[in-house]
C-alpha cells in the first residue's frame, strides 16, 4: 500500500476515510458512544 503517487490532499482524504471506517466498525462491534472512541486516533494529532 503505497501513497507515493498521491498528492497530500488525496492522501489525507484516504486516511480520513479509513479512520471513519474503523470508527464505524468499532461502534458496530462495541456499541460504544462516539465520545469513548476519541482516545488513540486523535490524541497523537495534537
């Protein structure tokens, strides 16, 4: 999986899509509220 041929905007969009999918899958799996998921995914970005 290489993003070498994508520009930055496309790369960010792809990553966001993947994170959204992961978040939805977590919600489906645990049935946990959105607030409980704001741990790993967003803490490293700040």
